[in-house]
C-alpha cells in the first residue's frame, strides 16, 4: 500500500509584544518549505479571534517531514521560538474522512 499524505495543522501562540517578530519568522518558513521535495501545501494563517498563528501543511510522506526537520531554515525556526511563543508549537496530525460516501 502506498503511503498516504501526511497532513499537519500546527498552532503557535505569540508572547505579548512578539506578534510581529513571530509573524516575520513564520513567513520566512513558507518559501523554503514549499521548495522542499515532498511538500504539497505549506500555508500560514492567523486567527482573527485570538491572534494565534497556524500552519496547514501537507507532505507526501513521513520521510519528507523528517527531511524538512533537518533543513537549516527549520532548525533556525525551532531555536528562535522560545523567545517568541508562549510554548512549543502544538501540531495536530489529521486524517481525511471521506464524506462523499
């Protein structure tokens, strides 16, 4: 059986006063991540309700995500988060429910 795509929805909560710095860091993740092999979707959103940021990602395989985590831009992202967020990113791995049946 072929690997299914891996879908991730990750939430990041900025520290007070760090919203702009966090947004800049997160925007910087988009282009290099989209250029990676195996990346299908890598989109950034901001909640209009509470100002949290959300990545919506689709990768071809788990191996592609593991390779993504070894990229220099991802390592920079991880080391920069502590001063910008209330805690670590909260990723959620999603599975599709086929509602067409």
